């Protein structure tokens, strides 16, 4: 089992000193990865069933990971997840390639299609088309990253006769798809190296993995993607004991991504990383 930390750009982590101290402490404690969330704006008032306070501190994920790249040397830097339809494909490809270069090849590109219609509307994205937009954008980004003479012609983005240097250090860039729907499962199976589920207990995780297996029966997985890696953030803020880790592993999870409590300040975040690392026996 691998272990990561989520919410590195939220709450107390959305202050520069706290983010830097937490990132360094996480790396020292032996965590494998740091994960950031993404919302450009939040609905005010909140959408029913999604009680995120509209005044919640939430830094831009790429900016936050770039700061963390400067304060760490080994830990992976992951977007968990960027809401892809809200970005511009070629601009995002440039930003992520730059992050991969500046971090010496530590980027993990997690993406989702989003759930918040008011947020989509605020950036001019047709909510009903978000899945098709995401598929188009991902294909375009891979063209920018990998083709010697990048060219792409899709419904939502087209280009040719361009270059964007430097390319990412990693080839390919690891791609992780988030989401709990059949289209998300299809996208993970056919286009991604991994799948990410947020806020899931073991039983819910088992249901999601059953959905992924069903998608795998219906859709061909390209051989170059190899085995689909499964990452999960457990429900709540509990530090998992050995039995809980074993239960997630038995369900098929490869990585658990834990969350600090929202009220933690910089010293508390440092202690959380160190103490959790010792509980999980992460340090070499």
C-alpha cells in the first residue's frame, strides 16, 4: 500500500508557511504523494448535498503544487482532481508540463469532469457536455506532450503547426481519472493509468471497483496503460489502523490518500504528518 496526503491546498494548508511546512514534513515522514483539490469558484449558497462553504480557502492546484515542488525533492505532486472541462487544453498542457519539469518529473495528472453546474456556468462551460469536452481535451493535451509535430483536430479544440517546449520529463505523464459514474469508469479503463475515489469507505470502494470491472468487460484497455492503479481517500479523517489498511488492500486499493482535519494550523499539520507516518511505519 502506498500512502498520500490530500487537501494540501485547502483550509490551513492554503497559507504559504503552512503549505511549505506540511509538504516538507510529509516528505520527511515517508509519504509517497501530495494531492490537491480544484474549484475555480464555489456556489453561494451551496448546492444541496454539497455543503462546501463558499468562503472556503482553496488555492489554485497548479500554483500550489509549484510551491510544494520548491519545498520538496522526492514526493509525487498530484492533482486530485483538476476539473478538466473548466480549463483550456493547450494552456493546461503547458502549465502541467512546466510543473513536471520544475519538479524533476514528479507530476501525477488527476482529472475529473466536475459536478457543480454554477461553477461550470461561471467559466462558460456547457455542463451537459463536460464529459465530451474532457475526453477531447485529454487527447489534445497528449498530442501537445508527445507528438514530434503536435496536431489535433477535435470538436472543442484544434491546432497544428505549433510546438510547446519544454515537454514533460515523464513520457507518458501518469493520468488518473476521478469519478463514480459509468462514463468515469469507462474513461479510467480506456484512457488512464489510475482511478481515484474520494471519501469512500471499504464497502463503497468495493462497489466502485465492481463498476470499474464492469467497464473493463465492456471496453478494451490499451496494453500500454498496463494495470489500472486504484487510489482512494477514505471517508472522514481517521488515521487507518492495520485492519483498515488490510481491508482496503483486500478490496483492491493500491494507494490510500489521507486528509488532515480542516482546523489544523501549521504546527498541527507538521505533527499530523510526522505522527501519521510513524503509525503507518512509512519512514525508512
